[in-house]
């Protein structure tokens, strides 16, 4: 669809400054809805080009190829491009900017890396079915990048530029805890009024209004080796001690505060006839209240120091903080209400969820920027070879939703 056709479709499409809540006439809604549907095929073309670039996290060749492709696609719709080297690991984070006539600055967050190894396309190629499109990274997060590009294209070709600056950030290493990009994410978030994260929407078409923070707990026990048959009493069994510690530390969990504490890795012993001298365990920690990290760290150390099964054991605990919590706020609620109103314009119901999984939205929220997540394509099977997919029928509605959100937050002069 050419620019002239888009403009004709949008002759009546206007922004109503100062009106409360989403305000669209039926004629305007129909025009935007039709234009969104016209962008489904361009969306699929853009997504396929990226999916067919294998870009495992920390793979220099693949990440560079994604940089080149994304820069090309963004420039086609008028973006200014800045490449910012990852602070650790290979590649550049891509920052694409579109300048508008308004004051509200909007950050769109996505990532170029995937969890799949090089060579995955041989066994899991791009595949289109009637209702679903499959491929490695099609949902997480190359479809998210394409979603952002199509929403911006829709607005620009319709001459709707009431925003200040729309910035698309696509990072190199989200699947590796964003080690080389998290400081950039925080910095850019602080320069913007709102952040929309292009992670995928769940199969039942939900967006995400909060996410838990992530911590990595480690438990180390040092005992003493001895012959398990001849002189077991001369040993100090590190495996038995760590089992005791794991069981007693279950009390650290606080479900009423949405705090989970789950041991997931356990190692100990070398041979069956030796009393083990060492044992190690790791736990996955999820919190919604950031102060819970401090409580867990303190309480775990106190338990380990005061309650041991064997006096001969040495028990050490540590807690590494990962992604910070992304709590829902009053401003998040405003965005949710706005998004749900927009979806109702096209006779659809948008639901929400609080997620225990982390994304780069955790960093934008921690920077003080109001954040809404899960605004990418809808699908399932993420991180699963042969199964990752997006729903064809929900591509156009999601393009519509993101484009209208950009307009509405700009129209309301949404600010921090």
C-alpha cells in the first residue's frame, strides 16, 4: 500500500487534544483498522527477514547481521540510527529515532538475540500455516521488532506525528540478562516519558502490567571427607547438611508478598564410598517488593549461621540481584485503561496479567519510567524449537493497539 492510499484512508483521522480517554469516530477507527490489516503482509516480510538471520546471544556474526537488517528496515521508514556498542559481549545495540511535532517521548524496547543455537534453521525453518507462523525468534523477539516498525510506519504514512520522539531500542543480549545493555536501557528510559516493551503477548491476548524481580541465591557447604564404610564418623557430610539447609530455608518464601524462593540446582559428592566434603545448591528468587531481596539475604545468612545440622559444617550463603522488580503503579493503571479502551474501538477485549518472568521492562520501570509490557505479537511456544509461533489473526489488532497507544499518550501529554 503506497503513501497516497494511506493518506486517503486517513483524511478523517485526527487527534483530539485534551479529550479524556481514547476518542475516535467510527469512520476514523475503520480507516485505521483497514490500514493496520494492510500492514500484515509487510509485517510478515519484515519478520521473516529477521527470523532467517540466526542471531544467538553473544554470537558476533549473527548479531551484526541483525544490526544491518534492522538499520535498513528502520531507515526505510525515516529513522535516524545510532549504534551503541554493548558494554560486554559482541555487537551494537540499535537505537532508531523518529521525530514528531509533540512533546511526549516514547521508548519502544525489543531485542535482536534469540535462545536458539546457530544452525537451528536447518531443523526449524520459517513456516506459514493458515492461522500461525512458526520460526526461531518469530515471537521472541523478532516479531516484536517488526511490530514496532509497522506501528511507526502506520503513523508516519498517515501523517500522524503528534509524538515528540519515538525511539526503538533493540538490544544484543536480552536472553543473557542484558549484561551488555542494561545500563543503556536505564539511561534511555530516563530520557523518555513512557516505555512500551515489545515482548510477546500471551496466547490468550494479554498484556503485562507488572513483573517480578529476579535473584540468584547460592548455598555452599564445606564438610570433611572420610571413608563412607570404614570411618564415616571421621567425616562431616556436606550433602546431608545442605539437605537440611534447603529444607529449613523454605520458610523464607512469602507468598503473600509474591516472593518465591525455589531451589533448582544441587550438586554434591564425588564417589559413592566417600563422605562428601562439599555441596552446592542454587535457588531462583522472584520478588515484587525490592526490599525483599534485603530480607532474604539477611534471613538466609542468619539461618545458616545459627541452625546447622552438624557443628563441623561451614555454611555460606549469597544472593546476586538480577533484574529489578517492575511493579504496577497508578500510571500503569492509566496506560492499561487506555490500552483497553483502544482495543474496544475494534471490538476486542484486552486482558492483563502480572508475570513472574523478567524482561527489559524491569529495567525501564526501575528507572522510574511508566512501563507497559507484552505489546508484541501474540503467540506461544517461546524458546521451544519447532513450536514457537505467532497468531496471524492478531497481528493487525496488535499493530493498531501499539500505534494508537503512541498517539494517545502523546495526545494526553503523558509524562513522568
